[in-house]
């Protein structure tokens, strides 16, 4: 049997962040095989979760589950695009969406506490998440979700990165088309009256700064600002946007829905990683720092 040295234990701990004694036990069981010992720890402890938890999860997928007038949509994040194609990760996201639709959890913590088993992990969704973090070696997180009930629902997923759910009354095909439109044009509200005040003020501020540079009289500048804001409201309001499938290139979403005798009550749009600050590694700076450290030593 291979001798288990302190260096081997330290190396395994650095890779997995597992407790020192657990590393030694795993190496002993694996007869000194580092790769096998790491796999043993992943199975036993879901290791790597400790270190992975501090890493940014800006990649991921959007998953949805719709059954009649009940449905859910969730964004599940990971660290790299590579994992978004992993079958186990995709199954986790889809399983979470179904749990939300079925059980209506209050928040992410409540979602994680729901009964769920996958890939030999369980008995809760959170246990499965931790197990997959250890197995795959990347951090994963349930970022946000929404449950829908009461209205007819139309869902659309553009690949796995953009998801839309539309609540409607009327024609399902027309509602599906609107869901596709939302994914493409990304409106922020149904109507101009629904656009958040902070977005309007931000646009007004930008327009005012641009108009002031024109050197025109104050009353003209004021009209220029108002015109810019009104243009912005039409561009970001779903009903005012030109429908992406409009044959004449002019028909608005509102006109399209009216022609289909369909009413859209609301929509939810998820774009993976939206609002998450991604870490950008400066490789040159990292190498320079290592060289400087080596010279100092």
C-alpha cells in the first residue's frame, strides 16, 4: 500500500477544500490514487462546494414548466458555458421548474428544501445541487424564479439563455408569437404608463445632456427632451413596439393582438446573467505578479 504523505493530503485539500482528516481517509481508501481520492470525497461530501460557493455564476440556463394555467420559470446559474450543456445540470434546472409549479415555494431557500432526488443525490433539491457542485466541480445557484397561476400561459425559450412567459386570454398562437417578440425586442413594460419611473428619469437625464449641447433656446431644448423621452417609451413598451412578424413592417403588437382577439395581461422575461457582474481575468497582470513574487523570493 502506498504511503500517504502530508504533501499528498495538502494537495488533495487544496483541490477539494475538504477537511484534512477526510482527505487522509480518502487517500488511504484510494491507496494513494489522487484522482480516485478526489472522486471519493465528491461522493461522500459533495466537496468543492466550499470553494465553489465564492465563485461568480454568471452563466446558466432558463428553464420553464407550464401545465395549462399553472407554470413556472427559473434561472439557474453556473460558472462556465461548458456546464450549461451538461445533462445533469439541465435536469436540475428542469426539475426545479417543475417543483416551483407544483409546490409554489416562497423563496429560493424554500425551493431548496423541497423533496427531490437526482443522480444518486437527495433527499432535497438543495442536496442535489450540492452533490452536483461536487461532482461537476463548478458552483451552481438558483438565482430567481416566478410562478404563474390563473391565466392561460404561453412560454418561449430561445435556446437556454432567454426565457419568456406571457399571461393571456385569447388565441394561443398569437400569445406564443408575442412571447417570441418579447425575447427578441426585450420590452421593459406592457405600456408606456408601466415603465418604471427611474428608467424614465435616466432617459430624461441623458436626453437633457444631449439637447443642452445643441445651444438652442431653453424652450426648444425642453421640447427636444420630451420628444426623446416619448420616443424611448414607445421603444420599450410592448404594446407600442412594431411586431417582429408584422407583414407591413408597421403593425404594433397592440394591433396584432387586437386582430387576433387576444389580450396580454403580463409578461416575464429572463436573460441569463442579466445584471451579474462577470469577473474578467487579467492574465498578463497575473503573470507579472507571479514573476515579481518569484524575484522577491
